[in-house]
C-alpha cells in the first residue's frame, strides 16, 4: 500500500516529535552502543580476564593509591610548615 521504507520515515518523525531534536542524537548514540555491546556479548570473542591479571591490576591500583596518600601527606606537611 505504501512505498517501501515509508514505515521508517513515520517512525523517525514520531521519534523526533517525542524526544525532540536535541535528544535524538543522544538516543541514537546510546542505542548504537547497546546494540554493539549485545553483539559483542553474543559473539563471545572476548576472553574472560585471568585471575592473575586482575590481581596485578589490583596491586597496581593499591600502589597508586599509596603514592597518592603519600603525596597528600607531603602537601599537608608543607602547608603546615608554611603557616
């Protein structure tokens, strides 16, 4: 009855009216990310992380947190000395 592809035009017009021109690109972007994540999850290409990798990352994060705490302590000590 209608030309092929007409349904998509109607859907896009309705989406534009509902979400508005400012939010429509955000909606498309989030929909695209969702579809991509679903496809990646279904393909199973990604290998699960090894426990050793996770432990190494945790150790690295702990070291960085310790360095940050040390730097903050030095900064506070310098501020107290300046007073």
